[in-house]
DNA sequence: TGCCAGGAAAAGA
DNA sequence: TCTTTTCCTGGC
C-alpha cells in the first residue's frame, strides 16, 4: 500500500503520505486522455462518469468532489494505490537504462481505467497524435456522453456501450475520427451484440486476452497491449509504439528487429513487470525526445 | 503546396 | 508468414 490513511472532509478526501505518485508523470505518460492540467500539482478530469479535481500538496493528495465510498469503490484501484511501486522500481532498476528511466518518471502509476472507454480511446489512437486523440474523444463525449457539472463548469462522461452502439457511422466521422470511425462503429456493434464480451475478456490470461482483443475491428497488437495494460490489470503487456521501438532498438536490439520481435524481447526480458518497464521507457524517451 | 507523424487493415510477395 | 501500401487529420 502506497499511502497511510484516508480522511473524508466535506465533499473531498485526503490521502496521507502517498508514495510514488506524481500527477504530471501519471497523466502525461500516454495512458489517459481526459485529464486537464490546471497546474503542476492540480488536475481536473472525468473517469467512471465522475468529475474529480486532484491536488497534491507535499505528501498528501486531495480528491475534491468525492467521498470515502467512491474512494473505496473507484479511485483506490483507479490509481493503483494498493500496489507498492518501490519493489517494482527496485527490480527494474537492476537494468542500467531502466534505472535512469525509473528515476525520471519516479511518480508514474498505471491507472485502472474503464475497459470500454479504453477500447474506443485506443482505437482512436492508431496512427494519430495525442492532441488529436484528445479532441476526437472530447467530441464523442460532448455529443453522446452524460452531462456532468463541477464548480459551475460542464463536463461529459464517456458514453456507455448502450449509448454508443446507437451512433451512426456518419456521426462518428463528424467527431473527426477519420478512417477509425468504421472501426469504432464495428467494434461497438460486436460488443453490444455480445459477440465479444468485455467481462469474459477480462477473465482471460494475458496472452489469451491479447489474442481476443485483436478480434475486434481496429485493434492490432499495440492497441490490444494498451487496453489490457491500462484498463485490465494485465501487466505483462508490452505496447510497442514508435517511442518504445526507438528506445529498444537504440539500447537493446538491432535496428532491423520487427515490432513483433521487440514485443517478444520486452516481455521475455521484463516478464510480469513488462508493462511497468514499458511505461517508464515510453515516458523517458518521449519527454527527452530521444530519437535515432 | 507538399510533406510529415502515427498503427491497423488489406493487398502483395 | 512477413512486407508494403493505404487510410485521415492537423501542423509546419
């Protein structure tokens, strides 16, 4: 457990002595798209149809617009607070490059986000840049999500499958999804018609989950790895995007090794902690703009 | 204007 | 099975 205690104080909760927790590291490491930076120690975002505001002061984290019930039900697992990141970091730091990456992104935590939201979000991420991904997701939420309020501002939750499967291909295109609109449309249909049940995918082993996710339209190896890592607690996933590819080819492998080969090597090298290793590597190489 | 970034699907070898 | 081409959008 990476905190000592939780207190509820009128519409907010305070988590004391929180360890391995940095808002910037968590929200800027490419795993989520719906958090808005107010300041380095202050973010507002929407998850599980709730708006919350986070503020980190010293070693304490305050979650505004929440309560103890939601903390136990949602936020404790969302922020992966029961996990001791020190042991993960110590283990990964035996590798010299990883040691640097871990020091750089010392406050990263892997979130447990909503699987359906992540399936759609990472379909949108394919061949797409982060600002554009955020814009498309925002368009979808604004048009089809539940309307929420906080401090007089309007926010929108991510639409449920019950809502999104009714949306037409044209409406999805109008959200600037481009060629991915068709993938979203088809995947929503498949999930809604229960050809592919999210709950049953959740129960699979990591390898079976990776295979099963790729049966959905618009999901290949990288997107499947992201979904299982960021929403299904399957930590042997090793998403290989252009940044991780650069890092791996630069520091561990020959330049001609394929994406598939890089994934196999990463999972073999880092085992059950591959997903954590990938996150530290991704954040380190992207923030430092390490290319070649 | 043209070119680039960014993964999956479909076509080709 | 592996490799190449096409898809869409915003920014330079």
